[in-house]
C-alpha cells in the first residue's frame, strides 16, 4: 500500500509538471513570486519613471518584489519581443508608449505583433507642445500654418527619431493643414532641442515635460498642445485642433501596460484593478503630474479598442507620408 501511494504521488507530480504555468497560476494565489516589469527604453524616461512608481506600490501591496528591467534598443522592439515570448502567466509585464502602435507600420519583419499581447491598462499621456524659436514670426498655430504656406521652402521640424510621437505630430499637421514640412530626425530629444534653441529648426512638437520649462524661461514659444483637449497642467494653451481650425487633430503619446496574449483573464483583471487603485492614490497622482503625465486610466477591454484604433490611424498617416524605418 505504501509503495502504491508513492507511485501515485510520483504520477501526480509528473502530471502537474505537464500543466502549463499560466493554468496553474489561476489556481494559486497570484502573485506568489517576483514580477518583472519590462521597459523597452533607457532609464529615466517617462515610461520608465511611471513603471517604477507603479512597481514600488505594487510590490508593497503584493508582498513580492517587482523588478523593473530596461531592455532598450531597436526603437523598443527588443524589450517588446522579450515579453511577447515570455510565459503568459502575469509575471512578465510590458510598459510601452506610442511606438507600440507605430512600429508595425514602419518596420518590415518585426519580430512581434500587437496580436501577441493583450492590454492590461492604459495609464495616460504626456502631450506634445508645438514650440518655436522666439525669432520665428508666428505667435499662433494659424500664423505658423500661414508662414508655412507662404514660405518658398518647407519649414523644418525636429524629432527624436523616425516614428516618434513628435515626428508623427508634425506629419499629421502637414497632412491635415495642407502644408509642406521638412522632418529632421535626431538620435534623441536633447540634440533636437539644442538645434531648436540655436535657431536651426523652425519648430518642434516637444514633450510637455521638456517644453514647458523652456517656454517659461523664454527660450521657446509655445503655440498649442497636440492633445484632443486642453491639459490640466497648462490650460491656457489651446489645442492644435482649435488653434489651427483642424477638427480631429490629436496626438496623445500614451503609456500603457500589456501582457502576453494568452495570459488568463482573472490575472489580467486583477492586475488592472490593482494598478487602477494605485493610480488613484494622491501621492501617485502628484508624482505623475510632476513628469507631465495626464492621467486617464482605461481598463483593459476599453484600452484594447483604443490601441486597435490607433494602429489603424497611424498606419494611414505613415502610408501617406511614406515613412520607413532608417
């Protein structure tokens, strides 16, 4: 009898080992070990800062380590691919930005697809601010568009790279306003900002976290925000849509949370609910505002729909502009 029990025990353990980790996780208390937050960008960027804020709070709530790993490279593809191929058990979580909806349209042979993921939560956005050098004779979006139409050569605008939200902000403006703009890509925002400050660029849709201090110091002039509505941080700035009479113009660089597509629904719901709770904390709200984040939490089902619409919208803008990866 003892020998038979031992045999049954061994068989049971063997069968348990064959059950996928994601399925076992549904029957266990989640989480019961460390969670990885993958940020496919260098440290200190907005997405990284947001991931660390949420990670600290979630670690305290769960009593488990939440480890933020920066896996930068290839415009965010390296870290994104890592999560796409990770076990779908809720322990490997991706924090991304607008590139998630753009890269599939500009990079051929991308080693991942949006279909490899499901949304957990949309966190919010850091709108771009259209800024110009003070010497540029345009004090409004309407005047900037008029200047572009009368200029014998296209006005220049900078961005931190092909496919970035500042780049797409400029391309969308050119298409909707019927003007010609010359895009000048840089390897990062600092280089682009330096040329803008030096008067070597006409304009730039710049992240509000970087733009507003330069505007307040008088080094740049702000014309409008690219978001769909005025921001809470700078309500005096009109949107591009209203200032340029371009209904429908909207660029909102988002930060969102994703997991592998086959992650069980109960785990996704738990992560979404717990992160929503964290985003409602007063100290988190204050810290998010400090990095220019306009919080607009969106549950996973709603955010999935937003992502699908954004992918389709940018695919059309990219096609019209002839944008390809460099």
